C-alpha cells in the first residue's frame, strides 16, 4: 500500500483533493454493495438497498465532474439532501456526509457478518479497529467505533483529523475487500468473485493519503 508520493497529508489538504477522496469513498461503497448483490453466492441481495440507498443523502461531484450519491427523504437520523463539489464544501454538508459514510461502513460490515459467508470478522477487523473517530450529526446522532476524536456540527474542518478520517475510510474499504487471512471478500471461500479489491478499491481509490502517523494508503496519481 505504500508509495513515494502522498497527495493528501496532515500538513497539506486542499478542497479539491478532499472532495475527490470523499467521492472515491462513496463510489467504492456503492460499487462494493452492487457487486455483493450480483455475486451469486452471497446470502442476501440487499447490500445496496440497506447499506447505500437507505443511508446516503448527499450528492458529491468530484473535480472531473463525476457524480455519486443521491437524495432521499429526511428522517430522524438523515438530514436534508446536500450537494458537495470542489467549490462548495460547507461544514453542514461535510458533517452529514461523513456521518453517512461511517454508518454505511458499519452497516455493511455487520451485514457481511450475518451473510452466512465463510468469514464473520468483517466488523471486528474491517470496521471497529479502523473507524476510531466518531461523528455527531446535526440531529444529535453518534456513529463511530472509537474515541480518538469526535467531529461535531460547526467544527468539521480539523485538517489533521480530516486526513486521518479519509485514510481510515480507504483502509476500511481495503480491509473489507482484499485477500486477507481473517477478513476480506477476496479471501472469503463462500463468495465466487476474487476481484473485489481490484474493482472496489484499487480502481477507485486513486489518491495517496498519508495519515498523522506517517502511514500511507491508496494509489498516487
């Protein structure tokens, strides 16, 4: 996962790269859910419906004009629809999107654990030890698996913490898909396909992120 050049660092994060990384995270989740639904040996075909469609209420347009996301009805946990682009990243929209990303990764890892697959460590390995920041949205709901830092409405642009958040999301997607020893769709004997990491992580997460501990993940452009 290492590379000699990081596009995003704790000391260097521009809005264009922030939006592009957020686009990649949501696109990777959508692609993974769609692929799981199409894999004939997965026990359920509701990954997209439960882990993406029911959760995301933000549309992201990256620096190349690509769009991902959707608008759905407001609920007790989901805010009104927001739109994010390189020229329009508000604190409110960023808070909503980050909350929804973490909730999606948690919901997806839990569903994988109950999918009657060979492995059942998706949440304990691919989510809980990785997504260690918490997000509190504008409705007072909290999501996240740890106590490293809590993002709250009105204080989202904490550069070091934002970079660590992006890194953690990339790492979670990688861990959920790669051919690991104890976790990962590519190493799960029940699933037919073995190109989850290639299609849902490598082909999409094409920025190199360096976190505050100096670890790198992603592919340098």
